[in-house]
């Protein structure tokens, strides 16, 4: 066990730790180097992490499906951050799961699948994680943790799945399509958006104004009675293919706007355009 409280600066190479106690109790400064965990089971880092250098990285080794959990806020002061799957045995899905109440990270994030698949895991159960830097590469984002919010406000290009299993996702930009229906970028990247209805209601909303999101949307074939909720005060147009996975689903629209003298309730409608794609329309 390391009792030092002065912190650790990693400016080059990769530091691999066998136990969280090896880091001591101070700040971890990723100044261009990497931090790697051993892949021996569930691993939790409680130190605060600050990114200050280009090519900084957090590497996840998950041979048995155990993930890396980071409980303190992640801070970005400069440079870039890569999340990478380095699993060499039974390589499959790995995730770096952030559980702090609030995160406001404005640096570029690279989701490097490496030896399998990597997810940026959003597991806060309250507060908001705001990711305003561009998110790139082939990995995905997994929003979990009932009660928490993830805000994606850049035109991201990551191509992996965005999975909503708990909480709320704010869509702070619109899809970019230079040659529709091919997606170039958007708040949830260029890949599939998956609705994973479990035991708690999940929701999305448009942030920062009206937004158009063209990603294909589908359901995991899970709990059909739990609602998927579209809320917020801004117009949201879901123009991509919407697959209900062969069964009835509960979709609620709760976009209530409180005015000075009255309350308006806004409705979201779905219809198909000439390409057979569902398009939303809001009436007030």
C-alpha cells in the first residue's frame, strides 16, 4: 500500500498498477502517458484524474467481464484522452465506468476498441456528465445509472453503439449528413442508438435548441412495459429508422413548457417519409 498524498504525474509510457492502493491518495495527472489496470477482477480507482497532455490514455483489461470503475471526477485541462480495450484473454467488451456525480470534460476523447470493444460508461446515478469535446474512433457509449444524465454536445464521429440503459441523454447538437442517409457526425456519433428498457424509465431530450438526430434507433428485446420518454423544452426530430424489435413498446412524450400565463404541452408525431423512414413532427 502506498500512503503518499503528493499525486502521480504520468508524462510518457504506461503505468500498470496491480492494486488501487499503489496509486496513493493524491491526484493522477495524465500528462501524455497512460494508466493501465491489471485485469485480475473488478478494479476501482478513487483518485481524481486530470488530463493535461496529448495522447493521455486509460487502458482497460477485462478478461472476465469485470470493468474499470472511476469514482472521482475526471478533469480535462489540456491535451487528449484515449480509452482503450487492452484485454488479451477472452477479449470482448470492456468499459471505463465513470460514477462521479458531475463531470464537465471538454477535451477530445478517442474510443479505441483495441483488442475488442470499448465503452465510455456513464454510471452516475445523479448529476450530469457533460462531454463537449469531440468523441471519435470505433468504440461506443453506455448510459446507465438511473437518475443520472449524460450531455453530448459536439458533432461526434465515433462509430460504435450508443446504449441507453438508465437515466437520461441530452442531445446537444444535430446530425451532419453530407450525403443522406449516410451519417458523418452527430451527438451520438454515426452508429446505432439502442434503447435498453430494464426496470426504470429512460429518456432523451434536445439540449441547446432544436435538434435533428438521424441515427437508426432500435430496442434490446427487454422489458416492454417500461417507457422510453422524450422530454425537454426543445424540438427534437428523430429522422432515422426506428425499429421496435417486433413488439409493442411504450413511448411517452413529455415536453411541457411553462409560460408566463399558461402551460403548453407539445406532442411528437411519427410518420414515414418517401424513403420509408420515420420522421417526427411536433404540434403545440
